[in-house]
C-alpha cells in the first residue's frame, strides 16, 4: 500500500461516499518516515534526508478532549556516512497509546468522559453521528516498510524506474471509528460530576525496532523486531517492557544512554512500589529533583548506573525490599 500526497484527499472522498466524515465519527492518523534517498515521479519527489511527516484528524469534545494517539521515530547513527543504520518507530492509538505513553503503566483506559451524548451531526447531507447499539463501522490499520534498495516501474517512464528508494521508508495509516457507551463509570474532566456518555477508539499498535551493524562479513549483524496488533492484543503488547522501551527511548534518551536496565532484584521492588499507587511516580520525581539529578527518574532509577540512587531511595522512603 503506497501513501502519496494525494492519498489523504482520496481517502476523505471515499469515506464521505461511505457516509462517514473524518473528525466527526472517526479518527484519521497517518505518518511517513524517510531516512536516505527517496525519488518518486508521482508526485514529483527528490529527497536525500531524514524526513518525518505526521497527520491526525480527530474530533474534539468538551474540555478539549481528543482520542489518544502516539507516534515516535528515531534513527541511530549518521545515514549519510554508511548505507545501513538502525531505526525505531511506534504507532498506536486508543488504550495501547495510553499504556505506551506511561511509565510505569497505571491505567490503559482511553475513554473520554462526556456530560451527554454528542448531538446529531449532518455533514454534506449525510448523518455522521456516533453509531447506535448494533451498528458496525469499518476499522482500517496498515503499515508499509522498505529497508534497503527499492526500484519500481509503473510503465509510464519507459525503461527507467519512476520510484527509487535507498535506505529506510515507512508509512503507517489508521482510520479508526469512534465507539460510544451511554452507561459509563467516569467523571467529566474539570468537574466532580459523573459522565452520561463515553467515547473511545479501538486499540491498535505497530512497533518497528531495527538495528543494523556493518563491518567485515564476520561483524555484520541485523536484528529486526516488528509488531502489528489491534484490540486487547495491542493493549497487552503496549504493556510489555521490550515494546515500551522503543517508545521510552524517544521520551528520554539520556535514561538509556546512561546505562542498560539493571537485573538487580531491587528493580523489581521499585517497579512494584511504583505500580501500587498512582501518586508514587510523583514521589520519585520530587526526590530526584531534591538530589539535583537529571533525566526521567522512573526510567533512570532502574538502570545499572543508578543502582546506588535506587538503593538510597528505597532506604530513605523505607520501602520494604527483600531481594
């Protein structure tokens, strides 16, 4: 599947013909990443760069609430000094996006709490209101990844390719319908009033973690980790340390440049304590600031280089730990 500059317009027209309008009863989330050379005749494109494009079209509800989406991208090393390089990306929405963006995970509930059901909407003569019980809406989710050299011919340029890509190229696309519930158990943001309606989007997650090392034939090494999931599977994957690590490295690279995660038993004590109360991460942050330490504390405190600080914190806060 190829996502060009005209893709958004084509998709919007298709959705309108299907009786749906992005930004009313659905969310459109797209990204495109390029590291290396990208030459295309449709539309005319010539890039030798590190490029990232992101688009989100989503409805906004009372209190400024919008359905959660998360996207991240990172390349390791200088792609212009060598052909191969490592890249990492995450692309998620709904419960998976909420879980992926937290450290530690305290909740994966992505519901938006409303005081009433959104009013009926008519867009270009079509009803784009939230679906009633029993109605079914499609959910589209796709990725397209190229790593290495890609030549493509459409037949319109004779013997010459009309697409040339050298390096890394990735496109991610999700069109997610909004889901409603008239029996929520939630509190409207900014108030103490219980909500009368809740909306959310399906959970989805795509993760790519690629690392390439090039040297002599004996030294060459390639690792490739890729996940693609929806629903409960996506939410569960978003909670896994190896998946969250790809995202958390984007948030605070210092935490990972300072040392790998420690396998010492005190890490388990810290993790259990952090998860036991939603206020505990703030306690760690305050203590970290008092010690004039830099970086994201709930990540750094689990690394090998910060074992002493971890032990000091457990002792000062009198947190039971019997490794």
